[in-house]
C-alpha cells in the first residue's frame, strides 16, 4: 500500500470514529507514520482530506427484510464492517449530528434513516426503537472507538447470537405491540 492510500485509510478511520472537528492533520500523520507535510501534499487542506477520505456508506438492508432474525443480522453486519474496516454508520451518526450546523434536523434525519423502517405507532414502539438504537450505537462505539470484542480474543458467533438476541428482543416488542 502506498503512502497516499495509507494516509487516506488512517484519515477515513479517524474521521469515521471521531468526526471532522475532532481530527487534526498532525494526528492523521502520526497514525499513518508520515509527516504532516506529506498529508498536506496529498490533500492540500483538512477539508480536502476529509472529502478524499469520506467513507462510502454501506449498502442499507433492503426493504422487506423480515423482523425475525434481524437482530443477529444487524450485529453480524456491524462486525463485518469492523473486520473489513469500512464505514460504520451507527458510529458516524454521532459525529455527523455533533458537527451539523442544525443538530435538530440532523437528529430527525438520523431517526428517519436508521429507524424509519420500523412502524412506531405507539409510545412503547418509539421507546423500544430508541433503546435498540442505543444498543447499536453502543456496540459500534465499543467495537470501533474502544477496540472491544476483537476477533481472535472473542467468540464472534457468540457476540452475534447474544448481542443479536438483545436487539431482537426490542424488535419483537415493537412488532408485538400491534398484535
């Protein structure tokens, strides 16, 4: 891997974990093992570095995916994204909201994008959807920011099964509220 690809990979990781405002050129250079001058030569400015390093969003789950087993599917996809070192939208949402010029609008967009597929007709449904989002945001932060549940040190199938069951219990409560 060349210096430019390495710098962009490290910048992508840092921006994805902590957002634009919290990352410095010096930090990207240090993580990439290069000089800040080389980072500036590659990108020109922090804004251009961010644009070059902005990770592509993973493909969303298609509409109509059954609720049964969705908890494990969501957790499994998050672990796959971590293992493939691709963007983690549940974690990025935190920083996109924090850095947004209008955080209220950004929060509303988050709710629509991440929770809009679920019918939330009752207060209980909304609470369960919020709890599910908190579980997934927490898992994303644990995996990416804190390096918890690393492959090789943790049974990944058990994580999918056990954490997926927690997420699924909330999904089932949302679906069960209309029975």
